[in-house]
């Protein structure tokens, strides 16, 4: 994804995928903190959904079955690779080209699962695509979206794998 992002950005004439404008310097680090906070809020909402809604519990079980056992190291690598690669592509390369709504739609379409029960995941990917796009625009860089995306993926993968996780290879 990062290579595709670089090719798109180079084709646009601006290979800087990280910065989206001339935001104040404090937002380079401040965006990371804002993004981490957004990620924690989304993770909290995920936990509440899993507690109170059958569709969320079913989705959690479906992901657990699909992923199988993962070590802590594998979860970390998946979370890092997906958050950095997807943010470079969708918010770094596609957002300036397509705008918030279209890049969010493409992001959601990439998150279509193998069965109908994965549709809430696709819908949440669209909402998060809009949120991450707005976060990138308002902070002027990808630090916030990457931090949010990483927090969501890392903590939710750990939660999903849960007791089915293989012994850690750390």
C-alpha cells in the first residue's frame, strides 16, 4: 500500500505523503496525541458494542475465527503495517486527490468482509475514513490518523484474539 501511495503522490507531483498543508509545528506532535485519544474512544465504543449488541459479538467471533491464533508480535506487526500503509495510501495519497468522502468510500470498500455479517465493519470503516480524513486535514499531517488507526487495530486485535491467542513468541 505504501508503494502504491508513493506512486500516486509522485503522479500528483507531491511525494510528501505525511504533511497535508502548513499546519502549526505543535500539531506534528499534538496530532499524535489527538489521534491516540480518538483511537481510544473508538476502542471503548467497540467494547461497549460487543457487550450490548449481538451483531458486534458475532462480528468479534467471526474475526477471531478468521484470524486464528496470533502472537503479540504478530498483532504488533499487523497493527503497524496496516495503520501506516493504509494511512499513507488513503489519507496521504488519496485524500488530497479525491477528497474526504470519496477516499472514505474507497477505504470502506477495501474493508468489505467475506460474508454479510461483516457489513458493520465496512460501515465503521467508512465513518472512520471520514474521521481520519478530517483529522488529517485539521492537523495538517498523518500523525493523528496513523496513531488512531494503530490504537484501534492493535487493541482490537488483542481483544478479538483474546483467549484464543497462541503462546507469545516475544
